[in-house]
C-alpha cells in the first residue's frame, strides 16, 4: 500500500517537474515548429548552475531564479545568433539543437565531473506533511505547488496579455501573424529564452529530489517529447495534463516492468504520432 | 568521354590504393582504422539513400545497425553457425526496418525525424534494459570471426580485405540503385512528392522500398561492426550513434555517392585521433555538427569541389589571358 | 458518354464550403473553361477531380467509370493529367529528365532497379516528341534552373501531354506569361488533338475565352452559370460576379 502511495507522490512530483520542462518545449515547438533537442540540456545545465550557486551559499529560491535567468540569456543568444541564421529551415535547426545537446552534455561532464550532485532540500521544506493519517514528503508537494504556480503564471501570460496573444497568433499561423505586423522573429527569441529559463528553473527545483547527473539530459528530453506529443504541440493545458500522465506512466512503468521501461514510454508517443499527430489537445504539426 | 576519363581514373587509383593498402600501411592499427572507415562508409551510404536521395532524415538508423549486430552476436553465443546467424540477423533487421518504415512513413520532415528517433530509442531501451535478453550493459561477446573460403579473418589484414569486398559490393549496389529508374523515382519524390503522385507514382511504396534497401545495408554494416569489435553493447544503438552516422552523411555531402564515404573517413579519423588524446569526442562531435549545419550545409565535398573547379577555371583563364597577352 | 462528369460534388473544410454541389459535364474533345474570382474553388475542384482531395459527397465519372474512390495516383493511369498554378517542376534536373519522369510514371519501368533512366531510348524519344509539341526540343538538355519562367510553363504542359491523357486539366497555364509567350501557349493549345478533352482554369478572360467552347462560372464553390461562351459572357450574373453587386 505505502509503495503505491510513494509511487503516486513521486509521480505527481515528477509530473510537476515535467511541466516546468515541457511547457517551454511545447511553446517552442508550437511557435518555431521545431522539437528543441537541447531542451533536456537546458534542464541539466540549469540544475548544475543551481548546484554551483548553492555551493556559494546562495538562497535556494534565488539560485533557482538566477539559474533560470542565466539559461534564458544563453538560450536567447543561441536563438538570436545561430538558429535565426537558419530561419525557415526547420530540419537544419533541429540538427543544430542536437549538436548543441552534445556540446552541453560534454561541457557539463568536464566542469562538474561524472559524480552526481544532490543539493540538500531547503531547510524549511524538509520533513513530511501529515494528511489523513498518511505522511507525504513535504518537498515533493512543494514541487507540485511550484509547478501549479508557474502554470497559472504562464496561463495568465498566454491568455491574458498582449504578448501572449501575439504568441498564440504565432503558434496558430506564423506567416499570417507576420503579415499582420507581429514581430514573429523577436517572439522566437523570446519564447526560446523563456523555454530555456523555465527548464533551468525546473532543473534546480528538481535537484534536491532527482539529483543532478550526467545523462540526465538524455533522460529528460524524451519525456518532454512524449508529454508534448501526447498533450498537443503548443498547448499548455496539454503540457500540464500530459506531464502528470507521463509522470505516472514513468514511475509505475519502471516499478512494474523495468525491462520494458522505454517501450512503455515511447510506444504511446509513436502511436500518437502515427494515429493522431495533433495530440490530445493541440494542433497538428505540418 | 572527356568528363568520364578523370572520374574513371580517380576510381582506378582509389581501387589500387585500397587493394594494396595493407602492403603500404604496415601498422595493423591503421589497417584497422581503414576497416572502420569502410564499414561506417557502408552505414553512411545506406543512410544517404534515405537522406540524400529520398529527402527523409532518420535519427533511428543506429537501432537498425545494432539490431543486426545484436541478433548475430546473440545467435552466435547460442551456438549457431556464422552463416545462419548472419542470415537471421539481416532478415530480422529487414523486418524491423519494415516496421520502422510503416510507422514513420505516415509523415515526412520533422515528424518522420521524431518517429525514427522514438523508435530508435525504444530499441536502445530494450537493448539496455531487457538484460535477460540482451545482457544489458554488459554487452555480448563474439568469440570468433567467420572463415571465408577457409581463410581466417582473425588478422587485421584479412579482415580488412573482407570489409573491402563488402564495401565494394555496397558501393556498386548503391551506384546501380541511384542510377536506376527506381532511383530517379525516389529522387522525384524527394523534390516534388505531390507532383509524383499526380504523375502516377506510388510515393509511399517508393519510400518504403528505399527504407528497406537502406535498412539492409545498415544491417550489413552492423554485422561488419560486430565482427570487427567482436563485442557489442547498447551504446551502439544510442541517439548519439545515429547522429554520428548522420554527421558522416552531411559532412561529406548528400548529393553524391562519394560524399558519405568521405564523411565516414572524416568522422572515423577524427574520432580515433581525438579519443586518443582527450575524452572530449562528444564535444567535438557537437561542435562539428553545429559548424557544418551553420556554414556548410551542402557538406564538405560539394564545397571543396566547387572551390576546386572555381580555382581550376580561374587558373585556366589566367593562362589564356597571359597567352593572349604574348600574341604578336 | 461524357469525358468527365462531376455530380453534386461537395467539399467543406471545417465550416467553409469550398465546393457546393458542383455539376459539370465535359464532352469528349471539348474545350471547357472554368472561370471565377479568386477563392471561387476552381483549383479545389481540380484537386477533387485528380483525387488529391476527397469529396464529402457527390461523384466523379471519367468516360463513364466512377472514379470517386480511386486513389489519386491511379487516376494518371486512367488518363488524367494536370498542370499546376504554381510551377512544381524538378528543379535539379534537365528539361528532358523532367518530361522523362512524366513518362516513367505510367511505365512499369519505374520499378526497375537496373539500367539508367536517361539511357532508355523509347522514353527519351517520347519525351523529345512532347517537348517538340511545346517548341522546347532544342533545349532539352538544359538544366531546369537555367530556364525562363515561360519555358517552365511550357515544360509543365509538355509533361502533361507526354502522358497522352484523355483528360487534360490546365490550372492557369497563362499566369505570369508575357504577351508573346501567351500567344505561343495559345497556339500550342490549339494544336492539341481532339482525342484529348481539355478543362482549363483561367483568371484572365481575354486570353482564355478565345480557346473555350463552353464556359463554367464558379463563385463561392457554386456553379453560377454554365453554357456556351456566348451565353456566359452575356449573362448578367457573370457581370455581377466579377464587378460586384
């Protein structure tokens, strides 16, 4: 009984982290029409940044925010000076992000070595919460709370601001949006930076729970890919729902069928791509 | 005839050099590098059938490569003979290629890329996690290399000749394939799929057959690989390997047959050289990827032949001018 | 028996009706012109006839055979050929190779893994014949990238004619051509024998009316007027559609 409960709590915690990772991925995919194959790298690098900031004695939340800002800057620069050169050529852009994922992975290995880092959970958030006689690790619930807060903030941004309207227009139909005067090119840079920043922030938030280790990028990217394909490209609602679905699928799948862990994850993605390319909530990629 | 002579001469020279390689390269380390270049050239040529001639970029080909290698290795370990193991490996790889094709050819472009990526990951995950089947991270050992016509392939030189023979077969097969009417149809679907459909071609079937052809030779390359190393582990089926093969194709250039061969040579040599000094191959791989895609999208071969022809013409023009200047 | 019979054909995209119960009847050897303002659904109608789009309801008959459910790639084999509004040629190849591909599409040779397409004598000859029809046989070996827009339009027509179709669909064949080029295309269209039935979409009525025997006017996906050239030109509804209400 308590194993399933633990798995469930872990699943929603993972779901929360996946949302922080996938929301940006979904927006980038929806707006720029490319699966950003360095998104897992943003998550991992952000986590490593966080670890270094924490080592310097920075407050946990500050470290997370700073890491997000730093990654947003890096992401923005990459988009502005490298991806934009290949404007209109999606396939080369995807391959560019792939190349960068190798670069970042190796740089991280060089700088932070192969040992995993696990920063301590912030002092005030340790321990467990007791609800109805059951104990829930506090920090994992905090992760979910953070994800929900970010989700609300993103929703407000996308649905209630003019910037959000422009982003939605770009996701709907970039050429037309351009014609109407929306600076789609600048939006690309902004959204790419935002996605990178969110992923990095998520990486730091997740660090006390998942730890930070080489190869983490290669584990997180497929999850983001699956969440977004399942939930629909460009759909934040889809990313939210999909994140928790995949969180559960991943944890329970690992526990029950360790041999077929990857099959359980990727098969739904393949099925969706083949049968319903627009995902459960989103619009198609064409 | 004028344009053919230099090309045939080049092929002739290359053939002579390759055939006599073990005699002018005495060191078996370098002979082994040559074997690696040739076997990866087969894989690169195979991928280029889809990428260059079909316009379909796959990031899942390492899985086909590894499937052949693993099938052979596991069957050999179970006590089967080389011929049976190799035949079964190729047959199974063709089956997996067919499944890949049916699932991924629902789309083109980026969706095709993502489906092949996902399928490749599934197979990698099986190789890695389903340890009871594949021995997971421990990998599978291959005790001996086969004997061809009674000759043992255990030495570097003998194995080199075997790989060379397979490479030549592959190269000839590719040349025939791309020059054939079917090859012309495939190129047509790359450039104007909708138009080809209206002209009466079965675009899906053309791509499917091309995928099988590509999968076949990828599997053959995988067999060469597992015999070369006499060992196979899940890493060979990882996304990074698919990216390396793709890098071979795009660095050499997708528009020709020579391109992937040159690309394989470039990548294999670099990987060996760099790995000898420093553990930063991944970093270099990434940087080269970024550079080539950003600045030399046609690949190195078309780029350099353009420069070569440009330089040659400029030289001839200058010679003609100077001669005209000396006319009475 | 009609060459082409379109019966109550309907197609909608979401809420937008692009083809609204269209009826069309083309006799063998006829020269039919389809006109209408932008967005009237002319090209969509062509796409339905060639099978690139599936109708929501209605049927299409080619020389008496119901081809509504026939896959689009098979319709070329049944004798339908078309040109496109936007030129969709094989830019990396020569003119001859472009036309050869058109011929190869109907030939079992397209499944051959051996031999070279450019060495197939009978295909090359038929390709040159088709190019001669459009006056381009002199530059057959030229790469498409080095041809003019007018020449490319003619290559499109050559590719369609090479397949010896029974029904030829021309989508704005005069678009973007100079006056001289238009005259050339008009002449070559007139030379097409009567065993080919032709349906043409054209925007520019001056150029196309000359050619047409019967005219169909489409507007918002519906057939507004249908009849001989004289009837349609003089019909008050035609003026209304083109000049506004």
